C-alpha cells in the first residue's frame, strides 16, 4: 500500500483500547467536551481556531482529497473521541509531521503513547514514509516522554523559533523507518 491508497479512504487503526478513525458530525458532542478547552493549547503553538471552538464547523465543508490523515482517537468501549492525531506536511511521500492532542480528562492514561505508537507502526508498515517528525515546546515534558517511549529521538533544539504562531524554544523529534522495529 502507499499514501496514495488513502487519499479518499482514510485508515482505521485499532489498538488494545483505541480506534483511530475518521471523525464525523456525530462526534461533535464529544469534541465539544474538550476541543474548545484553552488549556490543551498551552504548548500547541496557537490557541483554538474558530472550528476548534465550534467543532460542528469542521463538518460543514466537504473535505478535499489528500494524502494527509486527521483521525479521531476514540475509546473502543464507547467509540467516544477523546483526542485527534495527524500525519501531515508530507514531503515527496518520504517524510511527514505527526501531531497528537488529547482531552485533558484522559491525560496520564497512556492514550498518547498508544495512539502515537499505532500511527507510527501504520505509517512504516503500510506506506512508503521513511521518516516521521514533530516539534515540541521544551516545556511540554509529557509529550517528550510519549515521543521517547515510542522510539522518537530528540534531534535538536530550536532556540526562540516559531512553532506555529508562537515564538519559543522547541525540540525536534524524529524517527526513521530503519529505527523502528516493525513489531519484531
């Protein structure tokens, strides 16, 4: 399979406790519980957008075909979306940026590690991507721990750089498909 195979039909990825899946308008009540919460944007590089403050707006426009993924992170038992995960800024089908965001109500329960591990495995086993990377505000120690648990390597630090719309010190983390053990 290749990224091109997912342009119209996004993957559904299951873990022990989670389902990473495309979100629909039926997810709006769950999204309204956490997405507008300004506290989850502390290290995000920007505050909530208009559609994050009003998640119903996310479903008003028809989505355009893209190789990027924006999936909801849903609990298996109740299918409630408790976060979201992205694979985006894809360059030459070789590398992409990854981002994970979770409701503050589920922080500390291992969902970030479980979802990042699952999307990393999916990308390296089911697409031609060779590198995944992300930027993390140096103050966001919880995200750094999640990345390191998932095998991402701290590759450097940008001092007073621009991360989205915020000027801050931030780390660059990355993982290569050759670093990943492919479940072995």
